[in-house]
C-alpha cells in the first residue's frame, strides 16, 4: 500500500499510476497554533506500507509529519514501513566540522529509526556515508541515467562537465565519463554558513565549449550563475543539471550573469510543494526550466480534510 505525505502528493500519484495501484486514503489536519494531526483511513494491519514524503520547504514541518506518519503506521500494525524520501534535506549536516555543532543528518536518521521505519529509500544523498547513520537498510538511488539522457537529447557542441566544487568532482567525473566529455572543476570559497559562494577559479579547459554544471542540490542556483563569471567570455552556453531543486528565492534570474540557459531536476522537489511556497510569495520556479515562468496555480486540497468534530479549531494547509 502506498500513501502520500502532504509534501509529495503529485509524485505519489505518478508512482501509483506507474504501478497500477491506488493512493492510500489518509488525512492531515493543521491547527492554528502550528501543530498537526495525521490519520490513516485504511486498514494496514499486516500490510507492507510505503510512505512518500519529501522533506522540502517547509522542512521542519514536513519532517515532523514524516515521523508522525511512521508512528501511525507502526501503531496500526503494518507489517513493514518503508519511507520514500526523495529529498533528505538535512543531509548536508553530515559531520562535526566545527566546535559545538550538531550532526543534523545523524539526528534525523535516529528520529526516523526511533519512529519505527523499517527501510528508507532516498535519492542522491549529499554524502553516501549518511547511509551509515542508519541501522536499518537505506537505498540511495541515482538520477544520473535520467539526467544524462536529458543532456544527450540536447544538441551540444564540445560539451564539458563542470563540478561546482572539489567535493562533487568524483560524481561529476561519472557524468563526464557517461557523456564522453572532459571534466572541469570550479574552485569555490564560502564565507560562514551563507547560501552564496564565490567561484575564484576554473580548473580545466572550458574555452569555446558548452558547459554543463552538475550538482546534487541547489537553493538559489547562485553558484551556477557565479560559476560562469571567471570564464564567461569563453563559455558558449551554461546549462545546469541538478538532482534536487529546493525553494529558489528569485530563481536563477537572481544570480549574476551569465545565467544558466536551462536547468532540470528529478522530482527532488515536488511541484505541489513548490506551488504552496510560491503562493505565499516565494520566488519563481519551474522544475523543467528554472528561468522565468508565471506563478503556478495552487494545488487542490482533497488530501487535507479537517476532521468532522474538530472543524472549528482546525484548518487545512493553505495551498
């Protein structure tokens, strides 16, 4: 049985269409003080349950909802609970690299395990060692074949794959090998914990080539835009391929020129979740092309119905 969290209704529907099954019935109630209530509306006793819930913006609310769903299925005597988390948001906090800080990814892993999950399926973890934070099986899937296929459908002349920093060079090399293209690496400097970084140098030959920047996730695509500054006169085109596109504040249009002329992601950010963010005044975003585009319409609210006796005190999540 497959169930959808409120962060991933469209992705869950697509999965169920592919498998020829129905989405499990459930509901979420969000109260005015910020707490939430989840309830499974089907009998799951002795069944294998799959829950699809990405931890996209608002991250903390969606992560807490994920834990509540796991607990609800466990208490309903499900035989097994597999959580599908396309975007594991706290994956970047995978180490203690300065004094008196938390290893956030480990805390999240412990919480998912303690809630009762039996297996975790995720997509392109920021660091593979995060799998070791769990004592339950973790399937880290890769979007590289799909992204490479999308790149190959675009007519590029003399492409070069560019890693946005040295840490991603190993995985960027896999893209380059699969595409039969050379590799270049950007030397990136980040001050503190800001969301922007400065590209100070490009290591590799990019002159008169179509550059393809590959990365695991982006917040504002600022690095992609700044990546072209040291060699903007030499790059014919700049394309950005990313596994996870988070909330884009202003989109790539907010980054310095040259702008990436095309970007893509693979369901790391559920489009319905993006619509809810944008309807509250966020920046522009399109999962297939991140440049431009009008603000999308809000999604339907069928999956978030208030409980019958709690209607005066509860309100569904605003789209």
